[in-house]
C-alpha cells in the first residue's frame, strides 16, 4: 500500500523523500549516550513497579471482598425472594380448601359472621401457633370486611389494599408484601371465592415480615435489618400496630426511617448511622464499618412492595474480620515475592541493554525518524498539520465503505474562507498562513474524534462526518448542527500581526450513504452547495438538495417555535362538551391549542407529531394535566359545575415514565382537585408493549379514584384478552365509525358490537365525532347515550365554554320543568 501511494506522489514530493533516504544513509550522528543514566532510571522504575504491584494487590483484595459480599448479598436477596414465594405457596395451599369449603361459601353469601367465627377461630389459633399466621380475613365481593378472625371486634370497613384490588381486577389469587393500615409490613395472600362462576367474596391470610426475616437470618448467617421510609407510615397507626403485635416501637430511632426488624435485637449505633445517611435507595455500593469489635461490610438493598413501589431497604451486614486478616498476610507475602522478581527481571534487562550495539540503536532511531518524515510529507499538509488531499480521499473512501456496511448516513462539508485573497494580497502571505493555521485549529475543535478535517488546498477545507444515523432527516439535522458550530467558531476574531481580524466562511453540505455516489460526484456536490452559499451572501451554509434544505429549515423553525412556545406559555386548553341523552353536560375533554404570536392558531395535527418526536410532549403533557386539575378545582366551588369531569389524553411517552403515577397524584394534590372528577384517556397503541406494567399503573391510579377511558376504540391493536384485564370505566367509539354510521352497514355493526361489549363488561360508552342529529339518533337507537362532537359544541376556550354550559344547563332545566 505504501509503495502504491509513493508511486502516486508528485515529483517534488518524491525528491523530498529521496533526500531523506540519502540523509539516513550518510549520517553517522548518534544520540547522546543513555547507559550512564540507565541505572538511575531502572531504580526509579523498579520502585514504581513495586508500589504499583502493591497497589494492585490491595485493589485485588478490595475486589475480592466486593465480589464475595456481592455474591452473598445476591444470595440473601435471592433467599429472601425464595422464602417469600415459599410462604406465599404455603398460605395459598392453606387458603384453597377454605375457599372451596361449602360452609364458607354459604356463610359468605349470607354474610353470616357468627358462623365464620365459630368455624374458623380455632383454626386460626392453631395456624398462629404453628405457622406464625397473624392475619385472617373474610370479606365479601365488594371488599367489605365481614370478619377479621385475628381481631373480631373490627369489621365492616372497605379493604382497599393493593392485593385486594389486584385480586378483584384479575379474579385470581393475589399476593405480596405491603404496608397495612396499622403500619405493619405484612406478607398477604388474597384468594377469591367463587360459587360456580360467581364471585361471592375473598379470604385472606397474612403474616408479619419479621417471621420471614428471622428464617432468612438463620438460613444465611448474615446479620440483617429491614428499614421502611417514614413517608409511607403514619406514626399513630404504626405505634398502635406495634402494640397489637406486642413489640416495642421507637418512632424517633431514625430521622427519615423506621427499623422494622433487626437480627441484632437492637441495631448498633454504627449501623444506625449508615441507615440514617444512606438515602441513595438505587445505589447498592458497599460500606465498611467497625462495630462490636469487628469489621463489617454493609449494603443497602432496595425493597419494593407488591405494587412495585420502593418503600425501604434491606440492610445486609457481613462480618469480614477473618477475611481481612487472611488477605493482609496474602498481600505481604505476595508483595515480597513480587519485589524480588521485579529486581531480578530489571537486572537481567539492564545486563542485556549494556551489550546492545550503539550503532544499531542509532540506525533504528534514524529509520523511525525517516518513516515519520515520509509519512508527514505524503499524507499531511505542511502548513496546518491537517490531512492533505491524498489522506482525505482515503478517509472519505473508508467513511463511504463504513456507511455501506452500517447503512447509516455521512456528510461531506466543503468550506471556503470568504475574501481570503484580499487578505493575502494586502497583508502578505505570512499573515494568510497564520490565519490558515488558526482556522485549522478551530475546525479540529468543532468535530468528533473519529471525523476528518483536511486542507483541500489554498483557503479550502473539507470535513468528513460519519455515523450520522439511519434517517436522512436526522443526518441532515446533525450535519447542520456541526456546520453552524463551524460558522460560529470561524466568525470569532483572529489575532494576526498584533491586530485583530475577522473572517467568515461559506459552507456546502452534501449527504452520502454507501457508495451510491462516487467520490468525485460528492466533491462536486459539496462544491456546488458551497458556491450557493457564496451567492446567498457568504457566511452561511447550503445543502446540495434544495428540497431537503427547505424541509429541514421548516421543521427546525417549528421545533424552535415549539420550545419557545412552551417557555413563553403560548398554549391554551379548549374544552369540548361530553353530552348525555337528555342534553345534560356530564364533562369535557381537554384539548390543547397553540396560539402562536405570528402563525396564529396552530393545529395540533401540525405540532403534536414534532412534540412526540423531540420529547417535548412530556412538558406539554405535564402542563395539560396541571391546568386541567386546576380547572377541576375551580369548578368544584360552583354548584352548576362541581359534578363535571375532565378527560385528559395521555401519550405513550408520558405513560411510560417511571414516575407517571406520582406525577398525576402530585398534580391532583397541588391543585386540590377531586381525583374522581379526572378521567385519563388512553390509546390502544399503549397496550402493544408491557401490558402488565400498564395494568399495575392503572390499578394504582384507580385506587385513588381516577377513571380511565379507552380512546379511539377499534382502531388500534388491543385484543379482548388484554381488554378484560384492564381496570377501564369507559370505551370511546372512534369518529371514523360514527362518520358513516348512517350509510355504511359495517360501521353500524361495529358501533353496535362495541356497545354490547361494553355492557357485558360493565363499562360505559361514549361516541365522538357526532356531527348531525341523525347520527345522534342512530347511536341512541343502538344503545349509546353519551356523545361528543360538533353537533353539540366545537372545542371552546374556557370563557366561551362556561357561557355555553350555562345556556345548555338552563335549557335542560327548562325542559325538565315543562315535563313536570
């Protein structure tokens, strides 16, 4: 390869290479002798290696302890989960015959508390003694507690825990650990009871987590402690729970946490300090601490309850005193052996180096210098140090080959300095050369390490960018960002001959993917685009494809306006009425509108896709939710609007946020709005990925009173197997089916089937896109009695909607009086 490159070099460069060869052959100049200083250097190197070897051993020791404790910690966590599963399995097996008992079914159906107590209190006493069972419930199908066998004096309350809700929605056994109303951390199993196919109630077993932790301690021989965040507990309830279980409870033992259990009996102060300051729940890093005359390695492992919420930590404490002593001996012995070996090795190397012929050393040094000079002359520009045309073409060829393999786009930027000839002619070539050097330095700072900046000749430079993405638009955006960065950098003032000088540049950009275009074509395209920038007034950039440039500029402007609109609060909420059969307005759907200062009212169809693509839908969604909750709170103070609901559309990216549930609840809490008046509208596409996670979030929000509507039903990807598992309240018939319901038999059948499906599942139905009286009458005829559409009202600004609502409610009241 080098020979081929040499043959292609210009004649002047070949002469320079031959001169270097002649210099190598004739020169007998040797570098200064270094052998007399070698002893000092070797002594220093030996010391460095000895210290490094010692540090390496210490690091190995730390890694050894870390890996050992990591393995033990994983084993403890695995055993903890295994014990929970084992306990759940045992309690489930004990529950099943009770749930299948005919007397139990009869008593549950009749609500016969006395019979349940008479039949099962002795069984509970036996299970409490043998299996440490602490909780035994019977409650009806509405989750109303009929009997707490462990506490018969208390009953009649609604059991609203996550396990009970999950058993209700799934109609299957639900289990997991969760914090009860009295602040006790309990492992619960809830078993639905069926009479045939009819659900008639539930039976629940539970035991305190301390029983599992005691077993875990004896099995793993590790000291453990369970710590729960105080924000999940209420002091009075927790202290009452401790008294009920016959335990002492010190609420003030930690500032932000409560120690539920410790295998020490009382957690030593050193570990209390770690628990007090370890607020990094997601960090499993270890800490070492001295306590009770020993050295301990401590880890805080997050603990989640059945709903997936992180509520505390499991502290695992491992005694590493013996390992420390054994490894200290290992370090000392190995360090000694290592130092001896290093001394012998360096002595042998020194002996060999003394016998090395100095002439060989001189030849090797001269050859290396010659190769570096040839390489520099052949492939690099002598003035700027950048790659020259030869190396540029090779790098561009490699970038095109890489693009072909990865199917990603690259870009070629052709840069020409504006008015450089004038500078050269007026101030001289020395000043021009100084400017070129500074330009080369600035260009190198504007690109990534793997990109190429080359001097093409004179005042022309070329930049090759690779790996810009699989999308042509994304590649154009990325290359434009680099070009803009270059323009800003080159526009800064230069210090030339003690005077400040400003210079601009014109840039042409062309994209490439694989070898669809030749190198010559790419260079011509970039050159033509650069001249287009010159014609446009210089100090700018142009793309070779004018169509792409126009689209790119339009999208970039829209994205910038969207960001500015969010910052400047240019968005409004419009409200479209949701109307019942008798004309009563039961609620509204909140619809976002963008009041742009220059564009006017921008359609959501235009800016929502950009918001979704750029992630700006997240701040927009938070604003919509916050504004809707604030409006709910305001309407709750007026009798005519206090019963109204507001439906808010939730995007897939919003719902996928890990803290989405907390964001919704925070918006409700900050506004003071009633959660039962908030309805979240989900699309069927939300169910394509991780439906179990979707259900868990929905159940958590449903427990707070929030309702759910499935928007655009029938147009997405959901199946009935998913649909029956979702805690929905409403199906929304898509306007595409309503539009032709009078003329298209298929659309009418789909609407009627949707209504029948909703009725069988106990869900309400609303139709959107109702634009005529005939459509409304047809929907009512097939059983749909809630509507939304232009026939009743367009989306209206707040003030307009409130006027419309007042007028509509007056008409409804008048009709009711006339009927009387």
